[in-house]
């Protein structure tokens, strides 16, 4: 482990980086945030072709299904 950066690259016999070892104590919060961003990006990519539904339409469906308007939080469209 490189003590100055807390990051070590492991290379194959040709010198190409194949793995990385990261000091979690030093970089754990940053790596955790990066992983969350990658998960968000993957979720967006996986659902990019799905139909979108407006919040107003969802509210109408919920009220039609029996939810009272008082049970639902105000939407930005109501403000």
C-alpha cells in the first residue's frame, strides 16, 4: 500500500493495472459515495425506456383507490 495515498494498484505481468487496494479508513466515505452514484447511474440506465407518470396522475390514482387527500403530502404542483 502506498502510505502517502492509501491506494495501491496491482498489475499483471504486462504492467496493466488489474486490481486496486484502497485504504478504507482513509477513503471509505468517498468510495461509499462513489458506489452510491454508480448505483444511481445504473438504475437510471436500466429504467430509461420506461414510461413516466406524473405526480398528479399518481395522486389521482391513489385517491381513486381510497386514499384521502389528507393522507397524501402536498405535491409541488399543489403549491
